[in-house]
C-alpha cells in the first residue's frame, strides 16, 4: 500500500479491519481501497493519503506562513477569509477575483481523493479541454506547489497537529485553530460528505453519527483532534478559537486575530469586514463557495451548498430527545479528561 521511511515518519500506519472497511465503503462510495488508521490515536484517513503523510510531517515550514487548522466544518472557510483579508490590507477586490482555494491552498485535498475517482472526474470533463485541465489542476498535488510559492503562504489543513509538520509551532509562523461543538460539526460534516463526490456518502445521518462517535469518519478521533490543540493553546504561535464565539461576537474574534497577527484596522474598517463576512452575504460569495467544483461535477446534485447555515445549535433538528441525551453523555464523558469547555 505504501512505502514510508520510519526514520523520518514516527507513526505506524494500518488498514482499518477488513469487515469495518467493507461496511464503510458501502456508504462512502468514492473510497475504493478502504481507510487507514495512523499512529496510537488511530487517526482515520483514506488510504490514498498514506503516500504523502511523510511529506506533510517533514514539510519545510516558513516563519511567514499563516495556517488555519480545524476539524472539518468548524468555521474553517469563514476563518480563512477573515484571516486572509486582515493580512492583505482588507483587499476585497483581490479576494473577489481569486477563489479562496487559490489564496489559501488546502494542503491535503488532492491526497484525500482516490485515484479512481480522479479518473472519473477527468473522464466526465474530457469533452471540454478547459474543464479537463481545470480538473487536473485542482486534483494535482499541493505539496510541490507550496514549495514553489514565493512570499507569504496561507495554508489550510484539517489534519491534527501531531500529523502536521513537526516544527509547525516552533518555526515562528502563525497557526489559528478553530473548534466547534461536535454535534453541529457532525451534522455539517455529514452534509459535506454527501455534497462532495470525492467522498460520496450515501448513508443516513444516524449511521454517520455512529461512525463519527466510533472514530471511523475521516480526521477522527474528533476529541483527540481538538484536545491536542487545546493543550497547546498557550504557546505563542497558536491562537485557539471557538466557532460559537465568532458567531456570537465576531468583533471580539477579529480583535483577537488582530492582536495575534499584528494588524491594526479601525472600527469602521472592522464593521465593513463584519458585513462582508455576514452569513447572508457569505452564502452568495462565489469566491468562497467553490463554484468551480459545481461546474466540474465534483459536487453532487440535490445536496446543500458548501457554505450552509453558518449558525450554532442545528443539532436540535437531527437528534431526538433521547438521542440528544446520549450525545450529551458522550460529550460529557470525553470532557472529563480535559478543562476544555464549549461556549454555551
């Protein structure tokens, strides 16, 4: 499956057990060779990524880099747009002309997609040379591209801190980590996995929630992911944020980011930024909604869009009273070993 230099990569990689993998692949229809588990935490990832984990871990980080790291669907896109604008003199014109995925590359996106699924996308777009080339560029490896980039790099990743470059927090770059209530995360990630044909999830939400709590969804274990970052929150090069606080008090979050990033915009400029980031406008912002993926057929038809509702507490529409009590007990049990607490 993979060849890894164990002198450079300290984590053992194994397939999820065969029967579980078969069950997962019935629901995640775009994963053709199964899922792997990495290290003692057994990080769940698609098998294709095993070829590049060593590159990610030993990647050369630059002091000028600005990273946004999250468990998926934790306010990542909103934070990326906020950070990029703060670090680029609030240049809304440049932001509107250049898709966010180009301004803020997603480190491991290509390696999450199975080779067979990439071939399907290319075949579907072969009738149009421009589209075919766009598909190939989108699905091409990001690692070499990042190495060639000049100037300040903005990088997004959903990998846990322990699988990211080993000197990420010591080289001097800025890392923003965002966490969100796991019930809302799971619901949003469920829709995300249905939307992206790169994952091709066809099951229902109760089945997805079962996988989520059993650490069988990509990037889980959820709790280890956020607690790793929480335990490093006092280091000088990382800022830990809660999505719930951003929604409740965006001005306060912007203030935290300004202090962390060293920017100094005035009240009027911040008000304009907040209007730009408001969910009603954000949902219509083509630059952050991956519209090109719609045109290329990478988004499934009939599903909710990439930027969904941008609010908290959505789990009330998905959990019965009994299910919600069980979910709350699961959360309570996993918070016993940490002082992490989600905002009300």
